[in-house]
C-alpha cells in the first residue's frame, strides 16, 4: 500500500533548500520531461526534486 497522504499534509510547509520557494507536485507532463515517475518542483519550475519510494529527495545536489 502506497499511502502518500502525509506528503499532501506537509507539502504546504515544504520549501526548496536552494531558493526557499514553496514546492508543488510536478505535473505528469513535467515528470515525463524529466524522466521520473513523481517529483516535487518549485513554483517557478527552476528546481525539481524526485520522489523515491514515496519520499521526496530534497537534496540540493540531487535537484535538476
């Protein structure tokens, strides 16, 4: 069972570690473009953070 409801609860509090912009779920089109199945992105789309096994990887060195 993939229960990712915790992420939806915390997403309004999450910020990019580099730009400090709020994060949002990437669209299916954005994920396809980046070659990932799920990701978070900054509001302006300048940074993307993959979601691996339901856990967002918010490391600046991982950002695309």
